[in-house]
């Protein structure tokens, strides 16, 4: 049987800023979905000696659609909600977002896994709720610039850029 990666083997963390410090909150409880859409951007050209087009990937436009129940005690959920509620714009609507591959442990480092850190603009699309139902918050985390490859310690909740010296 194939060694299929399950959704719970990918952990997502949202950067929560407080003064000059950033801590990471797990995006778990309250999140119904949190997907990754790399959205490769292609450039197509047909040369004079070809019948068919040649394609080349010229960049990416990543987005991470999310759907959450509005769980008041969940810091990551409420941080996303606050962006829409307060109608934040520009850098005030940006956060750090770390996607951790729990199926890729880093050798000889306990609780540490391969990860990518993105800077994202939080786009809240809807805050909705039906009578008798839970309030929901949906939207997208839109990539800002290039991601940073590295590793994430799930116990200390720290991200280390690939090639950076180990923290003492």
C-alpha cells in the first residue's frame, strides 16, 4: 500500500505579532480547510518551426484558501477574523505563515521538521452564520514575495531558515 500523506501530517502556524516579537499559533481547532494553491504562472510561445506552443513557468502566485469556525479561544482564528473585522489594509493585513511537513522530520533534531515560511496578505472574504449555527470566517492567505525554506520546531514553535546556524 502507498505511503499516503494525510492532512494531519501538515501543520500550519500563523505568526502573531506582539511588539517586536512574533510567536506562532497552531492553525488547527476551528479550521475546516486550509489548502495550498501554488498557481504556477506560465508563459506560452509558438515558434515559427512549431505547430504547438512551448510553455515555460515564469513564476508563482501562491494562495492558501481557508475556512474556519469562529472559535473565540483560538488565537490564529481570531487573528484572521480581526483583519476582516477591522478592515486592515497594506502591511497591517500581513502575517507570517509557516507550513510544516510533519512527514519530513529533520534527522537528529527532536520535534523538528522541514518547513516553509511565507509572508501572506490576509484576505477575509466572508464572515457568515446561519440561524442556530456557528459563525464562520473564510478567505485566502495571499503570498507576498518568495517563501523561505527551513525547519520548524513544533515544541519551541521556532522557525530556522535553511543554512542558518543552529540556535544555542
